[in-house]
């Protein structure tokens, strides 16, 4: 009989979450570096370089890989011979561990969880509650798999109930392009097959937490149908040419992980859940001897990579920018932004649009300004701001026409593609959309020299900030003509790879 103590369990949860906030799994770093070395798309290679540099900086500085420090998801297997020395339930202990981890004074993590999700959507302020799945199993140990899942990748989860005769490969190849780049590729696709609808989703989530080993599988060859399916999907998804950050390239996925379960004869449930470039998960076992221990990787395990904007990068002064200057920017061009920008996410945009509709004066002046879609992590020590990478831009698409027509805004900065409604508004108002690299949040924060909240402080991380930046790197993703790099580049690279036919417009 094993005795698991309350404090040991809580400490293990807290330590695991701190650990995965700043240490990528080594298998991810090795796989991403291998993809970086062979990448032929300059834009994708540049994005991967930023992600790898950011990863090392976070490992050195013990600060979050991404500003979105995730919703905590835990799978717990409790041995039936385990006894607990605890005044709290297992779920309450998990939440106490989350609370401790996310408020750690040396590495504050962003609180992103909202209660009353269909109503007032009020931030819980400590990132609780976690999502916990438990299973009673034989044995005298507690096995824990824990992840901090970013909202951008979680938003791209897909589920379908196929007919038994339908092709899983065909559905995946049709579905992945509809996911866009908001899940921050290159990453891992977790696929769940079988069971029931909810079982398939759980299988996909658990698959995301497995180690990357596709190159080993390629080397040894498949031994069963699931391994054959993994190899086929790995080759064909990468042949789509989506590439890092959706900029077009050779590598969209670093691995395809699949878990299955028996299902009803009439059904073929299939789920996809992507894991982003900030993949964060840990596995530990408690045997009664104390809290789990996590061994830090060596800094030598990170590749030595430097990043430069290049001689063709254009420096931009945001404090003197004019619409005429914006009109000269070319699709795919690298810009280095300096000066003042404003920030705003979903909640701030909704409040602004509601104020405009009600005839109210806005609390900030957006004339000839850029808005950065970001919810930064709180600063620690001497930081101006914590990790501050971009959030998924498509969530702001429905606000874009109003913001461009009513506020004097001339540009936006975010991650991934824009939908057609936003592109049409950008073209109509001769504005522009710039893309920063998702998964490089700590690196981006180094370019922010001043930060202050200027409106909606009650929204927490979704408040409007004013940033003063210096040489913040971005890519022109939608120009004033309404051309989108995310619509054009993947088709070009899919055609170059040549394994899946594509019709170029």
C-alpha cells in the first residue's frame, strides 16, 4: 500500500507546470532543428529560427515559451492500492498546484481561464480550474500526464463521425488546410480514432502528449496499420506546403501521433487536436517517496542559431507612419517596427465596437496607429513586460471593418492568416496586416522597451496596453491590395513539393 501525501502531489503539479512553461521537450527541439536545417522556404526557415532562439532564451531565463501559458489538462491514473493523506480531493489538489504554479513570483504565468463562459466571461485570476481526467488502475502508484494547452491550437481541434467505409486520410488532408496557421505550425497532430465522440477527442489529446519519434518509425518501417497511417499522413500533410506559421514550406508537422479504441460497427469517429510550436507536457510517477523531480535539460542540447533581419529589412517609425508609406510595403517583406503601438484582443475589441455603436468616445486615439493582438504575461524582476507573442488574428476578423472605418487605425499585427471578411476590409481601407511569429513570445518581448495600460484595466491580460518597441520583426502578411501571403505561399510550396496536385490561381 502506497501513501501519497497532499503536499507532495500539489508540489509535483506546481513544479511540472513551472518546468514546462520554460523547457521545451528535448525531442521537440531536436525535431524542429532537423526541420530547420532542411527547410528551403526562407520565410519558414526564419520563423523556425525565431522559435528555436526563443526556446533557448526561455530555458536560460526561466520565462514562458509563449504568452499563452495554457489551460491545464491532466490525465491521472490512480493505482487501486494507493492511499491518500489529504484533506482535499484530487481535483482540488490539482487546482491548488495550478494556483501555486501560475502565481510563482519568479515566473508569473498568464491567467487565461474565464468562468461563466457563455455569459460574463470573468477571469478567475489564477488559471483554475484545470481539466482533469482520472482512471482507476491496478497498482500502487499515481501516474500523471500534464499539459498546458494553448488556446490558439485548441481552437483548431476538429471532429468528424465518418462512415465506416470513408477514408481517414482524405478527411485529414481536406481538414488540415481549413485549420489555417492559428495552431502555430510546425507542431504535432494528435489523432484519435474510434470509441465514441468524446473518447476520440480524449484519445487525440493524449496522443499530443506522446514523444516525437516519426524519424525512428521511418527508419525501421511500419509494423501495423496505425504505423502505416502515421507515415502516410506525415508525408501527405507536409506535402500540403503549409509550412511554419503558414508561410509555405517543407515542414508543417513534426510528427503525427495516433491513438485508437474499439468502436461501434456503424461509426468511425475521428478527432484531430494539434499541438503548437510551444508544445508543453510532462509525465511523472508518484510512489510515496516524495514529490516528483524534474531534471533540467542541458543548454548544450539547444542548437546554436542566430537571427538577423537581413539587409533588405525595412525600418519603420510607427510614430510618423502615414497611409502613403504603408501602401509601399510589399507582401512578404520583413519590417522592423519602432515607436508606439496599441494592443487589444477579443474582449477589448468587443468593448470598443460596442462603444462605437453606442456613440461613445473611445478611451484611446487609434488615428494612424497599429494595434497588436496580444495578451502579455505580467513582468517579473526588471522586465518591461513579460512574454508578449501574438494571438490568433482571425478572432478579430469580425471587428476589422468597424475598427478600420471608425477609428483611424491603419494596421494590425497578429499571428496566422486573416479571413476573407478581414482581407476585404483591409483592401477597402488601404490598411495592412503584419504577422509576428507565434511561439517566439519571449524573443518578441525583448523588443518592447516601455509598456503601460491605457484602457480597460479590468480586463486583466486583455486590457489595452501602449507599447514602445524597438526593431520588432514582422512580416507583411496582407498588403493594401488585399493580397495574403497565407493564401499564396502554401499553394506555391505545395506545387514545388509536387506530391499533391494544386491549381495555382
